[in-house]
C-alpha cells in the first residue's frame, strides 16, 4: 500500500475535487435565502442498520469547507449503528453546513455500505487465519475512501494502484511468453530501475504454481478460480514459501470454505463494486 502521507494527499484531492464539482462558483440557494452570519446545528441521522464509516472523513470535509465548524461525535468509525442513531452534531455557519452536506452524505453513505459488507465477510472468516482483501474494482476518483472503508469494516487493503505492487496476471503472462519469462523480466526491471515493491503472481493451475515456486522471489501467489480440492493442494504445495490468496467469484456462500482450505487471504471485488449506499441524512436541529 501507499504511504500514510500519500494516502492523506489522496483524501485532500477527493475533497477539493468534490467541492469544485458540487459547489462551483457558489451555493446560490443558500446564498440567496440564508444570511451569511446565520448560525445553525445539524445531526447526522442513521436510517438503516449497519457499520458506520466516514466520520473522520466528514470532519476533514467540514474543516476544509469552514474551519470554524464544530463537531460533537457520538459514534465513531467502525461501530455498529441502528435506525434512529445520531452519529454526530455539527454546528456553526448555516451556509457552511449546507455547502458540505451532500459531500458528507455521499461519502459516508458509500463508506458505511462498504464497511458493513466488509464486516459481514470478515465475520464469516472468524476462527480462521484468513483475511478478506479489497481490489482495484473501485469507483474512479474516490478509491482512497473506499479502501479506507474496507479497513474500517475489518478487512485488509490490497495494492492501492498499479504503481505500488507488481501483480502478474494471466494477460501479463500470456503477453510476456510465459510465467518464467514474466517473472524474470519483472525482477530485472525492478532491479534496473531500483524499485522496491512486492511481486504477486496469478496461477491458473497447479503446474503454474510449481513454476512460480521454481522461479522464486514472489511475495504472494494468487490462486485464481480454483475449486476447493485444488486450493488445498495449492496451499500444501506452496507451504511457507510465500503467502497465498484465493480469488475469483467468491461470495458469502463460498468464502468460509475457501478459508478452510488454509489460504492467507481472499480477495473480493464485491466489497466495493456491489454495495448499496447506507441510508443516512443530515437534518437541522
């Protein structure tokens, strides 16, 4: 994953771009009917059970919109919420609260949905060593907050983007001329360019796993679209040589069975690409 400093930069970019997109030259509705010096208070109201996420991010948004806004937090990121709960109160200039309202809601609704789904998957893995991973199947422009939500929900982050980890998949292997060629070329490229990042390689069968092991220098092997029996064989073959990851159409019905095969990680694009926003609202008090 990227550094904390780079992650925080990504968050600032998201907020700045979202304000540009939504506010533009100004919130003419609020500017026209609410006095500049008017003060108000609003509450973040939960209208659906789940895991709340995005409280810390909401504070960042409010601060960038108006540093004088005050937040009283009642429920923190990662906590369970039920219908009718109040997560926080925000008070200050009414125009500022309204300017930030939609960005706060859009972000928290999305993040809470992802955190809720991730917690559901993580709970299914309790009692095993396996952790659930996200993927790059995220919404363009807001990847940082979606991956943050996965962490809040109890999951782990895969690579952030194409630049912070090498992941040699089937197309790379085929275009490079084979597994050995792809791995050797990758090692040479990283050494030549003095790049220190980990290598993951996807395997489509047990023969490819053996070839990957013969090459060496791999951080994790992606056991892709294997059945349970072959997954167990793959884990036994790999042993402690490197980490293991299962992927490929794994859902709530199958995730525990794959975990019981002994893999270290299970990756699921569904954590971020197949969720429905949690129902939240920001109401004047």
